[in-house]
């Protein structure tokens, strides 16, 4: 599993390895077999997550029949697998790598890589703020959007978040050295100027302040975190949601329309907003007039597969969306109730909050780097039963 995880990480860095383009599917299938064999051993929350996932898949198949949209069985199977990858990665890694020794073995391999990369990414990012060294793509707030060696600044920010997470989880590092690497990582994430990376930093600082006395979060803490997140998402909200001419906004609006049209179900697997629906252009897109819209025509998969909530809402309807929200709540609850009062938990919660905050305006939730982050969250959340706590008035 260590070799597969390492290979998956290297493929995210753009290093070509055998079958690197299929690493997410390979890991998903391996973890799926493990989950089926060991399902009875899982705790209540993990079982609920998996049962919700099964329920969503059933709704998807029923929706295919109900909507009558012509999709080949292989498209439906591929989409069912793609929809499941994130949650399978989380539950699989949480249970497969649960002891401190297993975690430390993986962290020991990744820590030297994380240290070197964080230093290089930080130094190049600092220089990029003042000089054009060919490591930026576009700009935001008058600042170049730093992308390092990646095609997208957002990808750089999330990879950096993964590296910082590894440093946080290594309790053998001296605190001062650990703080230096963490600070370099947080600064590098800000250099990208992208919403998700900025939210991770903002949420981490906010949660660290709220939980400085090691108390459970209260309702007004969540309100404050939501307000700060909403503020940090200002650019995305303006560009992707409020601008009704933008492809993402059209996709969201039509997602509600499709959910209403096929109520109480959705349009079905491989029909709306998923990678498979875009790759094998869904007949529903012609019906909605997407084939005549800039950014949504055949071949424009960046927009056709760039909105997770619209995809869930359109394909599985309002019931399917509720199942997904329940899955996310169960993951949050598990991480929040983990017996760890260090700032590591605050950072892991910040990654989770960031991913959920762009639920409406991004497809990163189901992307390869998104799956890798959920592996990290699963590895962090996995603990022996006696090390999971409930606050007195826990959520």
C-alpha cells in the first residue's frame, strides 16, 4: 500500500510512471475489495458512510431507468466508480492504515520529500512575487498566481497542503523545525492566490484561535468560520455564481432544473456534470442547449466536469444530495472527535472545510488531488477505538 500511495503522490507531481493515469482507479478497486471483505469490522460512522454511498448508487441506477436518457451500461459503471472514489479512499485508508506504527512508516517516507519540496516551493514562490520566473499563471488581487511546476495554481496550493499535512502528522519532528516548514507551506499556499488554498490558511488560523483553550466548537464558532469562508470566497462567488453568463453558473442553475425535471430522483449516472457525462457527451446536454454554449460544447471537459454539487444534484436529485451531505457530516464528526488537541487537527479540519466550501463552484472534490487529500484525512482519522473521543456536548 505504501508503494501505491507513493506512486499516486508522484503522479500528482506530474512524474510519469507505469499506469500513472489510472492510479486513482487502481487504488479505488484495491480499497473497494478491502472494504467489502472487512465491512463488518468497521465502526458505525464508516458503515453509515458506505451505506449512504450504496444508497446514492442505487438512486443513480433507478434515476437512469426513470429518466430514460440513453446511456450505455459501461458508462454507468464507470461513473458509479468515479462518484465513489473519494469516499472509498477516505474509509479505506482510515481503516487500512489506522495504527500509529503504520502511519509513522508512511510519514517517515514522505517527510524528507515534503521538507525538500516545501523549501523549493517556498523559495520559488517568494521570488515569483517580485520577478517573473515563469512559474505563475495569471494574476489575482494584483498578485501573480503562483503555480510552481504545475499547470494550475490551485493544484500547487493543494499539493502544498498535502505536504504541510504530512509535516503536521510527524510528531517526531522538533517543534521549532516543524513550525518553520509549516509556515513556509502556508505562505506558499497564499502565493497561489486561489480560493481553496487561501481558505485552508484562513480556516486554520481561525480554528486555531477558536480552539486555543482546547474547548469544543460552539454554534457561534461555526457562524464565524462560515462568514470568514464566505468572505474569502468572494472572487469565486462573484465570478462563478453571481455572473449568470458564466459556464459554472449555468451549470448550477441547470442542475436545479434537472433535479426538478426528474423529481424525486435525478437524471441518472453518466448524464450530468460528471467526467463520463462530458467525455461521452450526454444527450441531456443537447436537450439543455449546452452544445451551443461557449465552454460547454463537446470537448470542453474543464467546464462540463467542474462543478461537483451541480453534478450530484442533477444526477441524483435532492435525495442524493442529502445523502452526500450526510456523508460529509460523518467525516467531519470523525475528524473533530479524534483525540488530538494539537494544531494538526485544526489543519485537517481546514482542508475538509476548504473542500466543502467549493462544493458549489469546483470539481476538485472528485479530482485526483482531491482524492489524495481524502486519503490524508482518512489516514489522520484512523485511530484505535479507545483513542476517539466525544466532547461532552459533541456534535
